[in-house]
C-alpha cells in the first residue's frame, strides 16, 4: 500500500512539473455566448448562456457544449426576437502557453466545432440549422497543484458557417427576403467564461 | 497610467537597431488579432470587423516577416439601418521592423514601437457589390510590450506579446481604408 502511495505521489509530481502545463483531464465551463451574422439570409444577433464539459489529454481537449440564447433577427424596420437552443461538440488544441512562473499561464487555443441550433421566433415559427466552424481562443489559467485543479477564464472568437434554404428564408422573412445571397450563412460567435 | 509607463520606458530607450548586448528574445510568433475599421468601396464606406491568425518569423535582427489570414464581416449603415453586409477573407504578408524599443526592464518586460509595410489580397462577397477581389498595400504602426519568460526550466513560450496596431490599406483605385486592432502573440 505504501509503495502504491509513493508511485501515485511521484506520478503527481511528474505531472505537476510538465511544461507546458497540459489541459485538464476533465473540466466544466460556464459562460456567455454572443453571436452575430446571418440566419436565413437576415442579420441576426444573439446573447445567452453557454455550458461546456471538456475532456483533455496533453495539449488536446474534446468538448461538448450547450447554450440557450435570446436572439434578434432582421433589419430594424422589421425585427423580430426569439430564443435559440444550440448543442455542439468540438476539439481544442492548446497551441501556445506563456507561464507566469508556477502561478499560471496565458494560453492560445485553436478550435474546430460543429453544432445544431433550433430557433423559435416570436411571430414567425421555428427553424433549425447545423453549423460548422473554427475559432481562436485566449485564456488565462491559474495553477493549483496538479493540472486537474486548474481554473481559468477563456474567450473564444469563432467563425461559423451554416446552410440556409428557401423554406427557412420564407419563415424568417415572412416571404420576402431583400438581402439574400447564396445558400450559406456565416458569422462570428464569441464564448466568454470561466472553467474549472 | 499605462500610456505614461510606455512613454517613460521609451524615453529610456536605446536605438532599435544597435544593441548587440540586448538581442531579440524570440524568433517565431504565433497569435491572434481582433480588429475593426473602415474600407471605402465604390464611394461607400464599409465598416468591417476581422478575426485573424498571424504567424511571424524573424528574418534578420529586428526585421520580422508576418503571414496573416483574416476573416472579415462587412456592414454598411445609413443612419442606424444596415443597408449592406458581407463576409470576406484577406491574406497578407507584412514586414515589420522595430522603430524604438526599451531595454529589457527587470529582465521581464520590454516596450516597443514597430513600423510595418506589406501587401495583401482581399476576397469578399458583399450584398450590394457582389464579389470584391482586390490587392491592398499595407502600412502601419504597432505599439506593444513583451513579457519575457518568468522561469528558465520551462518549454512553454518564451515571450507573450500583446500590442495595439493601426494600419492604413490602399488599393489600386486610390481608396484608403484603415484598421485598428488588438493582437496577442506567443513567441518562441
């Protein structure tokens, strides 16, 4: 039993001395989600709450996330509001880390993700769409002993692409879409929050 | 207060090109930039926001070469109404050289002012103009500081470098746009 404890302690020490500091094996995050771009050919903004669960190994992390947002859709003269639910998954690469001694670090991340959103508009029905994208994240991490105790804050700026079709546009614009171009909508998505 | 610190640091600065006893701290940089600006197009002013990835390599002493990719969101407003929008991509190559830099203060921090010259190509799709494809010349300045690594026994990045930048973009049609950005990079 004593030798097992000794091995565990040594393993913990080795992990603590790793450099750069690896991602946490398991982490939970909560934050704000902001979106801006196009939905069904119309300008769209949203803000809401985002929850994330992540599993890390070395400099990589896989994550699942879910959000609920309040959205606005359409030009100011013909704007509607509603709610959006989004579920997504992705992978995150911890690309660079600048360590502040043994107290913490500034981190750079790259992300790739995919998700599915359901929008319920107050006066125009509901529509849904998948999305795919990539992003860059910037984080501040505080070290606490072993890596799984680390805490931090992260902001991710993401580009997303989502398909749209005439059915969605008819719902969103009530039949008349003045600014529709192409069959892909894109935009920016920002996630800001803390994790532990 | 921050501005005052920068001015004081630059006042105690040596020239940027002749410090053999104070060599550059890193050869490569990888980072991100968030920026916004105005770009004229066909007598219209397009506001744009961009998200960029930058990779930089030191080619000679304090001369660095930067390769960049940006994703851009365009919009045009009349009063408060958005009348046009679009998205685009821009790839650029920029040479950057130190104009002034402080000594390494306390072995940890260095303030600097750099100048930039380069070129890029913009490919965008906008709701009124359709496809926009144009080369752009770039000139700019950057003001920032380097944090140099706090401990020697680490394989993490040697340098953390946040900076502000202001750029002017010129097209072959004598259109002048500008961009103000905040960049954060990690140096090795």
